[in-house]
C-alpha cells in the first residue's frame, strides 16, 4: 500500500503529505486518525495538533517557524499562517555520540583515478586556462575556439545545423515554415580528431572579477583560482593577465604556494601589457599550452582507495521531499566516507540556519566550533547589512513546493551532512585537507557554492534537486540526484540518480545511500559521465562576498 503521509521525527508537530490530500479525508498515521480541514498538496505539511498564534512549529525535531494565526489540527501550513523562526546557538554541549556505520564491505573498494605528484587523486584529467581579470575573457574565448575545434573537444554542431536550416528557409522565401520547423536531435557522426586521448578536455573559466571591485573580492578570486589550479582533476594550467588589475600574479602565486609549497604542475602565465601584440600573446599562449597538453596526456588512471574521494554535498532547486529522500541519502554517503577516511564538504551557510547547534555540538573541538559560530554570525551580519536576512532565502519555487521558511529548508538541507563529527571549518576560498566532514562558508546560490566546493578540492559533487537544475562544473563531475521520481522522468536529460523510491517506501535511506556510493565510484573512475558533463554544463561563478544567499 502506498504511503500517503509521514512524520520525519517523533518530536515533530506537523505531518508531511507524500501525495495530494483532499479536505475531508480521514488520515491515519501511527495508529491515530484525523480529518483534514483543507487540501494539502504533495510535499506540504499539515498540523498534527492545534497550533495557537506564536506556537512553535517543529519539524526534523527542531524549530522551523511559528504560527502567525491559529493553525487547526488537519489544516495545511502556508506562507500566510507560518513565519520563520529558529533557535539561537551557543557553546558546544558535547552531547553528540557518533554511531559509526559498518563500512567493512567498502574498505577494500577502489576507484580508478589520476594520482598527482603532490599525492592528491583526480577523477578527471583536464588542462585549465583562466584569466586573472575580466579584460582577458575575449582572448580566452579566441584561444578556446582554436583549441576545441582543432583537438576534438568542441560540442557537436547540432544547433548550428538547426540555425542553418532556418536561414535556408528564409533565403528560399519560406518564412511561414519557420514557425513549424522541427529541431532534429541527431547524433553527430563527424567527431573531430582527438590526438590527446588521455586529456578529458581543456576548460576555460571566464568571470567578471579581478578588478574594479573590492580588494577582498580580487584576493578571494586569486585564492579560488589557486584552488582550481592545485585541484587533482587539473594536470596543468595557463593563466592570462592584463597586468594592471587588482588580482596580481604574485597574489595568485602566493595563494598556490599556500595550498602546495612544492607545487610542480606545468603553469604558464602570460601578461598582455608585456606582449608586443595580441597576436604574439595568443600564439605564445597556444604554443606553451600545447606543450603542457602533451605532458598531461601521459597521465593514466590507477587504482586508489575511497579515502582519496572528496565529495561536495549540495542541494538546489529544493522541494518538500529534499530533506526526506535525497538529502539524508547523501548524509549516509557522507558518514560512510568519513568512516573510510575520505572527505566531504557541507556548505551553504544560509541553509544551515536553525541547525547550527547540532553542528556546533558535533565539532571535534572548541576551536572548530568557535570558528563555525564566528563565520555564521559574520555572514548573517553581512546579509543584514544589504537588507537580506537568512529568512529571505527560500525562493518562490521552494515555497511553492513545500519549503515555507528558511529554517524548514535548512533543517532538510543539513541532513546532507549525516551525523559524523565536524572535523574542520573552511572559510571561503580555503582548501580542504582534513579527513571527515568539513563545513565551508559559501552562499546557497547553486553555482557559487559548487564553484567554491570544487575550489576547496572536491573531486566529486553530489547535488540533490526536487525542482530540477542543470548546474555543473568545468572540472569536477556533478552528480544530479532527484528527490522524486516524477522529476527524474520529466527531466531525464539532467538527472543521474532518482531517490523517489524512499518516498514510495520501496527503499530505505541506507539502501539508497549504498547505491549512491556505488554510482559515485563508477563516476569517479570515468566509467560513467554525468548528465552535466555530457551537456558541457561548465558553470563557474566566483562569490562576491556578502552579496549572495
């Protein structure tokens, strides 16, 4: 029999609708019966008991809001009768005891990765070309066109053929046929030559930073780019600088040295204001880069233990099922990797609002806890300074699909981090090196967060979504995990894994987590490529601190 409702935590005073419910229905749950007073859409919640004005609303066992007006037993929670509220956080209470999962079946498992000279292991083998300032974006794109088209890395020209077809209709005087012209999504048989088969691609990171903003932003950009250059998925890099910008070459080099004092990857840096001409700059850049690609092509995959995985944990386009199916499945993966000596990165500080105390209590020592508290308080203050408190975080799509308050959204988002101890807290754009669960100060913004997680060393990203988002990354596979089967079927071109079986009661969180880890190993080994990789969804947006939630 299909499950129609659930209660996430025994302490909760709200019940979640797993399918659409109608006013007047008799709902039975945990041996108790009640009549619905209103319709309740799937993913939304209704009151288990009468909730007077100002009364606490509890979900996931924590405070996620308060009643604005009387919410009667069996009445749906809405954005009109609920307001955001969250518990404050304080010194650690040292009450957390971690039940370490049984990982015996995984201890000898390996993935095939690229072992770099500094000891890190990559899941992909890319060459990176980056600008230190937006002034070099155009030169970067000229180089991109030349390399991609001649080395077989360019996307298939399928949409170009469609535009060509439309232009032909126009030239032939068949304008009326344009409205009904159909795009033919044919497989492109004319794959260009690939003389460098062991290089997964050349990635070109354009951005709008490096000058004209705050020195904090330009310094952080250098740190972020240093993280990408140091990243195990990168074999080497080419850097374009104008010369006069805030983001200076010495700042970048110092940032790289802080991440790896013995940095030995091929690194070529070109400064346009020292070149005789644009043509000389670009030709010198291409020549050096090609030499570097030859060296990168020597890399081969070798077996590596799962402890070499560093997995970013992210949710975006979240819905009312995110905290029930996909996010806790990621939490199980995170706990298993922590037990195996790997690393996971839980970010999105605005989406940890209300679960801070749980994370504080899980910190391995007071220094780690204090750093988390300080960064959370500083972030909240910056958001308030630009008139954007955490309570403004849920998007219209979040609210429409059941996430009414930031605390409700955060309580579900926090489940991606499982239950393991917090071993480190990273400020943006620091690099991760500590085994176990790392907290990282980033916005919830999908691309800014994933960009930061990869800059901190994530060689895989698990990304849950209930509404659908195409987010990817230039150098790290982003595995898209749907919270519900309807989305997985409707947007099959962007979803990799479906956790809707949990909602239907067909799978447990542990079973789904085990399946996820199996797939992570296949993605990490290059046996599978994510939908985002296939679509060349190379999203890269550096965070301008204090602006985004």
